């Protein structure tokens, strides 16, 4: 499954019901691609929690309110059988 390239100066929010192994793989993939920060959408918190960051504006554990103009949101949905 190909994943879209993201500009390294942008942040990335991963959204969708996916297995933990896939979420971990995506964070590692985009971390190695040099993305500025990565967060996982948490609907119950009305935002996304930062899980990786290279910039001081977003520390790990910060809650990023949604929506954020100018940042990519990668929506993935896994069908559970």
C-alpha cells in the first residue's frame, strides 16, 4: 500500500481506525522521512496527541486542536473482519 509524501516542514495528523502495528509503522515511516511533527487524532479529546516532534512548537504529549490549516491529515480506515 503506497503512502503519500508529506513536506518535511509540515505536521501530520493520522486519523482513522487502524491496528496499532500499522499506526506504529506509519509513525516510523514518516519520522524517517523527516516530517516536522506527527500526531494521532483522538476524537474523545477533540484534537490530536503529538507522538513525535522535531520542532519546539509541538512537544510530545501536546494536544493539537482540530482542524489545523496547512497541515496534512492522513485518514486511514482498516476494515475489521
